[in-house]
């Protein structure tokens, strides 16, 4: 049967329609490929406010209370749980990533002596909207006094560039970076005292990570960018948190709303004790009553001690021997720590012992040599306590210098006044017995020190040893060879 004349034009029309539909389908497919990922982005967040004050409709009324911190402080660190009103808990920071970041914070603060322990608290112990009730439970469970809560808020923006049009080639999905991302991260550490529920200090950290990825590798690239965003934000937060901690320590010294208590052995004082001071005074008077002795350096040092005993606590704290401050470069404390005291009675006892012993020792070796000796020995005493008393955080008192002067005077009198040796033996035995008692009990019955302050027996022991060495050097028991010449005494060198 012959075909009609209109068959060929009809066939051409069908083919044209087919090609048009095929092109439209390709364009639709291309658009789908180029828009495979949502451009709305994603968010991860954990809010401290949502956690501690879940039902608060207005600012909480905090009654003025006194925050009492007992050193060394037991600290817990944790991320605030996800689950705010507009955040899906499934979008929170994963527990494994939280622990890794918190370990970095812990490592940065483990060096401080006034921090006893740092506990990393897993996120599953903190309940969403748990409030201070849940915080109290966690603090008791991990036995911590202070908790540093880290809030976070990370937003990821997605977008495509012009290269995304090449995704339709299939190969382009693996080679062309047509998808872009912008990850912005904020972390904020807020340190709370659990008992008083008071915010002590806080420090933020920010980061921004941008990049592009192929369609096939987009998920992996974005996960890496999010991890890098948290790591960079935490790295920026750590030095700011350290700076805020140092600022809080200085503020606590003068803030009446903060009381810092020290565990036994963490805060030391050189206290010679009134009975020992009076005994040394009698001994010095018995040995030197026949001569008139001039000791300007001794009286100058004693006067400075009594003058500084009248200053305020904040001023005395700026001069005290402080391990953390010394490590931060405040080297003047190596000397001034021996001139300030915790109380007036402690200053009177130490100063009396220093003066009566200096009245005998200073005229024997000369004022200039005695001043140089005290300056050098004060430095050595402070450095020695850094090594021999690793748990000591703060020290005040002139008893180490008084012990040094007493041993120096006794050693010099041992060779010059043989008739006084029995008395000197009794005094040495009494000093040794006192030091042994302080080593075992960290205090003596006749000391008058504030609560939480123990006697730093290491300072007395170092003072006695340096006193013996100084007397041996000055009196010629030890000689100093100089450029091949015969040994010379310290007195000859001076």
C-alpha cells in the first residue's frame, strides 16, 4: 500500500518534538545535578543559657554571696549539651569530638600548681535543659568545685559556583569543585563556681573556614572543615582563657566577694616563733653585751619588714613569693617575698630574730659584705624553694634570713668564743628539733599564722645550710682558687 504524501512531514515533526523533549529532559537533569545539595546550610549549637536557665522568662536574680575557693581547685570541663529551642539535638557536636577538644584544653591548664585536678566530663552526663540541679549532680559525681562549660555555635553555608554546570558530564562530579562552603564557629568557655553558682570569668574563641569541593567529595570536605573550625576556635580560646584566669587571680586578692583558702602545705610562711626569737635574743645579748655593735643593714632590713607589715593585703600579695607569678617573669618576688608577712605578729617575731642575730654577725663581716650576702642568699632561698617545695604556691616571711643569720653568727662565734660552745650546741639542737617538728607537723604549737597557712620548713633548712656555707667561706674553712693563685678566703676577696 503506498504511503500518503503527508507521512514524511509528519515524521519530521515527530522527530523534532522528540529532540525538543530530550533537550528539556537534559536541562532538567543538569539543574538537578547542579542543585543536589541544599543551599540553606546547617547549624550545630549548644547553649549555656538554655542549659542552666531552661524555663527562665526573665533575668535570674542572683543574691550577693561570697565565693569560697579552696586551693588547689578541682576543675571539671564539659561542653554545654545541644537541644535548644531552635536546634535539633542530632545536630550537636559529637561526643568523640568533644572529648578530643576538651583534652586540648586540659593539657593547656595542667601546668598550674593551684589547679589540683582537671576532669573531662563526657557530654552524656549533662542533660538538655538540666539546669543547676543537673550541674550539682555532675559536680558531686566527678568531685569538682568549679566547672568550665563550653558553649558552641557553628553555622555552615552552602553554595555553588559556575563550574557546577559541568557536573552533567559525570566526570565533572569527581574533578570539578563546583560546590562552596563557609563554616563559621564560635566557642565560649564560662567558668562557674558550683556552690555559689557564680560566673567567675569567661573567654571566647572564633574561627572561619572557607573552601570548595567536588560533588562526590563534598561530604568529606565539609566534615573536615567543621572539625578544623572547632579546633581553630578552641586554639584561639585557650590563650584568652589563660589571660582571664591570670586576671581573676589578681582580682580575687582585693575582691571581698571572693575568698581563697589554701589546703595545708600549699601556702607557706617563714615563722621563727616567739620562744625561739626570745631565746635567740638572749643568746645574742649574752654573747655581745660587752661590745657596742653597729648594724645599719640589719636595722634597715628589719625596718622594711615592719613597714611592709602595715600595708594592705593586695599590696603584700604583689610582693609575696608566688610560684605562678615567678614563672610569668615577676622576678622581684625572689627578694621581696622575704620582706612581707601574713600578720603583724609574724613580722615582729621574724624581725626580732633577724635583728638580734644581725647585731652580732654584721659587725664581724662588715655592713657591705652583710648586705651583699643577704641579697645573694635571698635569691638562692627563693630558687631553692621552687625545687624543694614543689607543692608550695605562696610564701612570706623573713625567718629564712633570720635562720641564716643565726647559723652564721653561731658558726662565727664557734671559732671566736670557745667558752660559748656549750650554749651554741644547745641552740643548734633546739633549732634542729624545731625544724624536724615542722617537717612532720607542718606547724609548731607557738606559731601565730592565719588559717590555712603552714610553716615552710624547707626555707628554714635552706637558710641553715646556706648559713653554714657562708660562715665556712668567710672564716676560711673554704677557699677560692683564683687564676692559679693560692686559695683566698671570701674576706680577702672582698
